[in-house]
C-alpha cells in the first residue's frame, strides 16, 4: 500500500511550495542574485599559466592541481633561497598551493595582499571610475590593509570578484586538533571580518571558537581556520537555492582537508553554518578519514535525505535554535531546487545538539552560548560533556578516548 507521504499529489504540492518560496525570494531580492558565478579558478588562471611555464634553477615546477603530497615533496627539495624566489615571483600561486609549506603560504599571501592593496589604492584615485567604483576600491584597500596588520596568518587569498580568503588562528603546523569554520551566503572579502554583528562573520566565528576551545582544553595545541575560500551565493536568490556554488566549494574544501599539515592522527573538525552546511554535505563522501566530525548549524539541508546518505565516515552533528528563520524554508529538493531533508529532524539521523540560548540565524558562534560551548567540546574531543537537544541521545556510543581527545572540559 502506498503511503500518503509518497503520493504524487503531495509531491506535486511540495514542488509547488518550493517554487513559490524561490519566486518570493527572487522578488524580494529584485532578481539580483540571478547571475552566473565566475568559474572557480578563473582568478588564478594567468598566475597558474605563468607557473606552469616557469622553472627554478632548471627544475620544472609542480602541477598546481597535483596532489598535496607531490607538491610537498617538491618544496622539501628546495633551499630556503629557492623558496623565497618562488614567493617573490609567484605569490598568488604559492599562497594558494595545497601542499606548500604553511609558513611559505603565509609569506606569499602577505606579498599578494600588499600588491592587491597597492592596486586598489591606485583605483581609489582613478578618475575614469565611477564614484561607486572608487568607493568599492577604498573598501577593498582597507580590507587588504587590515589583513596585513600584525602577524595575521592568511592561508589563502584571491582578490578576484568578491574575493576569497582563509585565515588561521593558532599554530596550524603543530596543532593536535584542527577546526575549520565554513560560512554561508554573502561571504566575501569585504565582510570576512565585521565590527557590527561580529560573530556572523568568518573571522568572528573562528575567533570565538578558538577562544572557547582554548578555555575548554588549556595548554592543548589547537588551530581554527576561518575558511571563506569558496565563491558563496549572493543573497537569498536562485544561487542560494541550487547546489552549483556548493559543489565548487566542496571540491575546494576536500582539497584543503587533504593538504592540512600533520599526520592522519591529527583530527579535523568542520563547523558549517547555513549554506556552508550544503558545502560540507556535498564534500562529506570525499573527505579524508582524519575529518572526524561535521557539525552544522542553521542548515537549509545537506543535499542528502539522511546522515547515512552523506556517505561520510565522520560523525554528523546538527543544531538549530528556536527562532532561526531557516526552519521555515521547505526541506526538500525538487529539480535541483532546495537542499534536501532537515538535518535536525529525527528521520535525518544526525546527533542533535542543544542551541537553547542562541538567538536568530547568526547567533550560534556568540561567546557564552550553549551552541559555541558544544562546538568547542567537539573541537577538543570532549564528547561526554556535550549538551544534547533532548536527553542523552547525541552522545550515544562516544567517549573522550579517540585520537587527540581531551578528557575533561
């Protein structure tokens, strides 16, 4: 007997509801989000082309799309002077090259940021540009200058378009556990860091998590990455309702996790907010074994019907606070629109964490909240201290004795 839930009539109504939501969103945003995203690697094409035709003392440079292990072996065979010359000649490539030494990537990205800042400062005074163009150049110049202050550790940087960037907090090369924050829509170089609504920005999320992890496990060597190194959708339009931007982001996220320093015994945890959870869901099946946990908050869906359907070897966690507007989005996928089942629903099968005192869609990383406390416990491996959404079920079968785990919080 066919159940009512699977009837053609109900499926049709769900499809119409999803389409109605899309058209309402498009009407609200004035169709401005209906645009073609740039190809994921267009911004690096010229730099990569120059790199692929380059040499260092007669030696061919490694394929920038090759495995991180091959790239790492190449750099292991270079002298300090040769490495410095590559940073000077090809800062944009070295700064984004998975497998290159982390310290070298930091140095290369400082050089690339300095070049980009200089270019934007020239544009500020370019009379050929409109007032809006000069104002945009001024904002970008200030953002690049901010990323150059002090000893900030920029792991990836591409100024093209809206811009992509990733920043490290802590000692990534010596870390015993590594957390990666994956943000959602409207993430770009200009809002990578904010003063107002600080903890809705990638830097605010990552610094809050880093501080909470250090408080949870004093003395441990920890690192957190604010990872805005993918082209996120703009606004709540069509791009946010489909998986194309997330697919490109997922490829970049997998490449990052494969290239992180440290042995496979160093666990990596992903903390994915909003549309970032779509990225993590699409990446899940291809993530290396060292990714032990995927924690999503305010998720519109993960492009799967269940946690098991993600094909992940990692544990899957989910949370949503009571007044997050994302709960009103239809949790289904029809004709490529929508992102599938609700990750906090019992049917999905994720481990559901409490976010009892979080407020709104961007409140999960605010210091002092139960949600950031739960994230920090996952980050340091203190699973038995987690606060579940209901009862003890989210902690079933988990103790604090895994690789890199911490016994108490």
